[in-house]
């Protein structure tokens, strides 16, 4: 295999490997991205299922309280009216025994003054609680309820200090100086035990490593089941919570949870059963991590690397096999099969490209003298050997940027890019000398030596198209033959 053919095969192999790698990598990356999107979609679907399950569980307990809660509300109203009667008889709360009243009525009792501060209570921890500080929305609602003097009851809410789920009722004293608030511990009843949504939350937390925490937040941003101080939303979290509560649309943000990057989702919830002013709307907060997603993506990445490595190895092997199979015919399409030089097709393409680019170059037309005699007297095998030797001599003289061509028979051409007259003449002299001194004895005739005659033309000086340049170089060639052969002539038009 010639050096030119070897170089061609190497270029073809590398080119095929490159394109095969691009295609393989593209397919592998596309598949990796598809798997990544699929994993993310599965995680999103699981998130929606978790959210629906929690909200459904919470709605179920609200429905249960709605069905059975009227009895609780009626009892709370009866107890509230009894306390109003007691207030009319004994308007000084300092004289009331709140613990005794709690034991008798089975409700926690809170006295809220005109500044919306709890002044007396069976829950000593709540005495001094200022609703204007902790719950501005509730404080506004209390003013409205104070002015009507009617009985009100809400649905599920929490006790500020402990986070215990409670049902609250409100009634203003006839003089509107105070509001008597009753609190009923929902978690102590059979309904809560049967429909405990906290159990659903705990079960989800146990089964899903991707969930850090689940909370149902009231309108103040406090989590049901936690004290007011236990779950404080950060600035960004509180903004997301308020947006969800007011706009009734899901909000998502990235923040940190226990020093770890996490996704906070806030989902609005408006009860169909709890129509209390302050308790109808709540927000579900679920804090997710992406550990499971990252684990899946890492596994996909490892699979991707393994698949890509296998694909690349197979691609390289196939590229070598295919290049070996097709390099020879592709090479012969533009190369002379005997000498390995460029052929007429390659010459025409090269000339067209260089003329269109308006390159300056020298065209050396080379013709082998006495070739017919070698074929006639020594045979075609020796004639072929002679042609190979001449091609080697021409290629040995050519520079790296020069192009050597066998047009056919005993005609050769060398295209010398950016070559002036002196450089072209030196190349012609070296070709003549190489052929004169380097041909082996078995292709030499006894009386007539095989020599070359050379004609030289220059672009664009002697023509701006291939036909003119070849014609003028051919004229110079025949002039050199007429003057004795084994010499060169530069076209002089």
C-alpha cells in the first residue's frame, strides 16, 4: 500500500470516527436527557399524588367535623350563653374561677378585651396574648364580631402556644367590652382518632425519602400541630405563603432546610366544609429534597457513560473496517491506480478550485520521451515500471503544497502553488535530473534513453482558465521536444 493510499485511509478513518462519534454522542446524550426528563416527570407526578393525598386526608376530617360538628357548635353556643349570663351577674372576671368553669363546661375559656388582648383564661400560658401582634387578620375579624354581638364558630384552627388542633367560638358581651372565646380540643375526640391526617403525613414521610417535612398552615402561617414558635417561615417562605394564600395558586421556591438545599411548595386549600372566616383557607407546605432524583440521575449518568464507551469502541472498530473496505475504491476515484498520483478527475477539480479562488500557480506539463520504444522492446511490464519510477521522481521533487498528476499514458502534470518562474524552472531541472540519473537499468534501452520534456505556463499570466493554461504549457512542451528533448521550456506567448 502506497504512502498516499495509507494517508487517505487514515484521513477517511478519522473522518468516519469523528462523524460516528458525533452521531453516537448525540444519540446517547438525547437518550440521557430523555431519561432525565422522565425521572423529573415521575418525581413531579409523585409530588402531585402526595399533595392530593394530604389534602384529601385533611378534607376528610373536615367533612367529618362538618357532619358531626353542629352538635359541638350547639354545645359551645349553649356554654357561651351561660357565660354571658354569668358576666351579667358578675362582670368582674377576677372573681371567676376559670379552672372550675373549664371542668364544668369542658371548654377552654378566653376573655379578650377591647384591645384584643387575652386578659383572663383557663389556659394561663395564653394570658397576655395580643392578637394585633400575632394575628392581625384575626384581630380585624374580632372587631367585626364584637360589633354584632352574635355567636360565631370556626372550623379547625390551632392553639397559639401549643399547636393543638382546636375549634373556637366567639361571642361578645352585651356591653361589647369583651369577647368570650371558647376552645374545644379536637384531637381528644373520636373523630380525630378515626380520621387523623397527621398519620397520613407521618406515613408519607416514612415512605418518601424525598420529603423533608409536610405542614398545613393557617392564615397566620403557623403549622397545625405545632406551636407558634415551632414553625416560623423565613422571609422568602413567608412571601411565597402569602402569595399562595391571597392568589390561591401554587408557589414554589428553592431555599435551605436544615442547611440542605430544598424545594418548598405551597399549595392553596379552600375548604368546602369549613366556612369560618379565619379557617376556611389554608396552605399546604411540602418541603422536598432531590436526593432520590439525584440518585436516579447519577445511575442514569453511569449507564450513559458505559453505553457511550461501548458505542465509541464499536464505532471506532466499525470505522476501521468500513474505511479499509471503501478507502481503496474511493482513493482510485481520484488517483491513478498504477502510480498513486492524482488522476484526471482530481486534476480538473483542483484546477477549477484554484482558478475560482484566483490562486497564482505554475503548471508543469511533463511528457516521457521514448516511452513507446520501452513498451515495444521491453514489454508493458517494464513500461509500467518506468511510469512508476517517473512518478516517484516527480513526487520526490514536489513540495508539500504541490500536486502531482498523471493525466494518462506517459503524460504528467505538476501544479505548483504560489511558485514564481525561477522556482518552477528549478523544479523542472530537478525532475529532469532525477529521471536521468535515477531510473533502474532494467527499464533503459541500449540506444535510446527514457527522458522527459517539460513545458511550463503560469496562472494568471498565461491564462485564466484550465483549457488555455494546458494549451500553452503543451505548446512549451512540444517546443522542448523540437529542440532535442530532455529539457524544459517556459511558454512565451
